[in-house]
């Protein structure tokens, strides 16, 4: 056994002593998300436009009307945020910073996409990049990880889609979005993102990865920058949608 892996086991042993693992939903010890609770999550069947929330389509396309004022082609959401298990999962992962929840969160998205692939195999054939929605450097350092980047890595490995990290960057931090009105949110994210390489996404089909989509304004702002740089298609892929 190499020193690195020994050290890792020791580190896990220590962190288990200090923060004993238990399922965030039922309290079962030894695991952050037990199999029973995982299997209780219902994958999304309420497919709708990410902006006006009107139902339709099979993937979550932006509807004809919303296309006039938005850049994002659609949002594929593995689950619905109103599901109580998912709501708790997102909070534990995003706000309580339990990094290990990245794995089951990624599996849920992968399971969902696998099911969609059976219905629309061609749609998933020509994906050029998965791109995580970036956090500011300050926030990444404070959290220790970017949850969207971990999800992107998992999807990139699972589906063999190339991942582009650091191409899209957050240049200004926004004020906390919770409790803000919808219009306020759109203004809040405006001009907060930039592309490092303006030619990387030209004519490409991109999947932007995030944990939750509420109004869709962050994803749309990122899509705007990519479309202006010539991207062919930009879709959001999220664990859950509000
Ligand atoms: Zn459980
Ligand atoms: Zn719409």
C-alpha cells in the first residue's frame, strides 16, 4: 500500500470520528445517502419550459415564446426541487458542504440522462463540452469545492463527454439570490461571467452543469455569453429544478 492511500484511509478515519456519517434523510449510520432513500427519489416527469414553466416537449426545451428573450435552448432537470428528499439533499450538498454527496447527486443525473437517451439517442450523440457553472475564486476557496464542477466531472467520465473547466469564469460575485424577486435575480447575474477563450465554443453544443435551476437566470446568462461567442446549442443540465 502506498503512503498516499494509507494517508487517505487515515484521513477518512479521522473525519469519520469527527463527523460520523449518517443518511441525511433517514439517519441510517455509515453512509451519507442510503440505498433505500436513493431509490425513493422520483426522477422528473414534469417536463416544462425552464422560464415560463409551461409543460411540453420531452427534454425541457425553452418554449417558442421564451426563446425571443432567452439564450438557453433548454434545461434537463433530473428531479424536482419540491421533492422533500431532493430539497434536503441539495441543502446538505450545497450549504452544509458535504462533498461526498456529489456521487449520488451525479448518479441521479446520469440515471435520468440514460433514460432520456433511450427516447432521444441522437440528441446526446453530438455533445462537444460539459461546462460547470463557475463560482468566484473567493467562494471556491471558502467552500473548498465547486459542486457544479464535481457533477461535471462525474458526467464527463460517465458519458465520455469532454469537460471544459476554467473556460467560463465568474468575474464578479453576486449578492445572495435567496429571497430576491425574479427581475432582481436577472439583473443580479448580468455581466458576472466571462469567457477566457472566445473561440473554444464556436459552433459547439454545450451542456452547462449546475445543481439547481430556479429562475434559470444564471444558466441563461452563461448561455448568452456562449451564444455570442458562436456556440451552436447551450443546454442546462441540473440535479433539480424549482
Ligand atoms: Zn436513508
Ligand atoms: Zn417558456
